[in-house]
């Protein structure tokens, strides 16, 4: 459990919410309703978990007013969106190790680079020439940063992040381990059966407050730049092709693949395992459900799109597959019957 402790009153004031119960109740951590122990605060967002309200060991619960039963005893913080309130409180219990300012003796820094004050550069980092790292940035161990890269204020690169040449990262970014930004896009031209490389002349521009997950790759542009706008959230193991433009505050879940020159709008939500073809556009506030394959542009904002067949019992799937195999023959027979009726 965290060494940080907060009173129920403090947490309620921090959220700007009302509370019920003992104002001095001490909270030292966060847990789910099912796994919380004494000293934890938990939250109820989904009514499916309401069954745990009477058995949870949490010392306090963040809850909607409508979910609070009359005369229910305990300690509660009242919130319109308990999940959002939990997200805000989680920052108070962050246990990321403290930053050690300065440059480790094993780091290599190229000529002409400018390192601002209050920057941390960990062991075995390689920083190229003419790199600009702004105040408060944190570069963890074994990162590789190419020539002419720019890194904004208070941005963190976790260990083993690679930034190719000329990549630009905005303020307050977070790039998790193994992320590779600015590698070549998949550009090749075929000459009589032989592939000729198209050299990628653009770069990657990433805005402010962007988080990029572990082992995610973002390709540099072929001619123009690949652009990730402010506030975007990208999960682990996502592939973003060259010249893609991701609009502000869009969220992309794990294992998504986005082919080159696709333009994605603002405030979109793309669930895990989605495949998106290249050279299409997706309007603002579009939701694409998990495992979908998108091959055409979406021009109307705010819609929800899905494709694919959900998992089902093995025997059921084989029956459906057998019918699909016979579908072409069935259609032929139907057409024959229709002609006879005419």
C-alpha cells in the first residue's frame, strides 16, 4: 500500500464533490470493490458490480447519488462520473520513482545539442547532434534519440524509446518503453518484380499531452509529415503508417493497425485489433468497435461502426461455415427458380 495518506474530506475537496461519513477517514490506496482492503477507496461505475457494495472492505466508495441506497451506512464521495473521479484521485497515489536530475556519466550527447535545466538523462542514452530537450524532460535509460530531434517541456521517454532524426515531441508527453517514432514508412515501387525503396523524406510531429504505449511504432512521412495532434492516447503495440494524421483527443487501443495516408478526426475511439486501410478519412467522434476492418471513408461524425463475427461455440461456427461454403450454389439455384417463375 502507498505511504501517501489522505482524509475523506481532502479527497472530496480535491474532486469538488460532496461526501458522506467520517471526514477524517484515512485513505492510503485504491482498490476494486471486490479486492479492496481497509484503507482503500473504491468506486462504483457499472451497476453490474453493485452486488459488492455490501461485502467490500473498502473504507470509502465513490458513487453516483442514484446508486446510494437510503440510509446506507459508510463513507462515500458523491460524483456524477465515479470512473472519472477515480482517475483524478489516482494521480495522488502515483508511485513512479522520483526523477534524479542531471545527465548520467554513461550518456552520450552529440555536438550542438541543447539540454535545458531540470532535465534528467538516464544511463546509456545516446543523443544525436543538434537535439533540443526542453526544461523538465525526463529521458530514462538506454533511449536513442536521432539528430535534430525536439522534445518539449516535461515530456518523459521511458527506457528503450527510439526517436529517429527530426522527430518533434510536444509538451507533457509520455512515451512508454519500446516505442519507435519516425522509422521509415512502408514505401516501395516495383520495377519488373524487384522492389525499389522509396526514401521517406518527412518526419513525425507529435503534439502536447500525448501518451504512446509500449512497443508502438509510428512511421515518418514519405513526403509530408505524420502528425499526432494534442491529447491523443495510443495504447501498446499499435502500428501507425506514414503520412497518417490523428486528430486531437482521439484514443486508439492496443494492436490497431492504420495504413498510410489515413486521416482520423478528433475525439474518435478506436477499439483493440481494428485494421484501417490507407488513403481514407474518418470524421470526428467516430467509434469503431474491436476487431473491425475499415476499408472506406466515414464522412458523418458521431457514428458507431462494427464488423466481423464475434466468438461463438466451436460447433456452431463450423455449422455456419458449412452454410457459407454452400451459399454460392444456393444463390445459383435461387436464380434458376426465379427465371422459371418468370
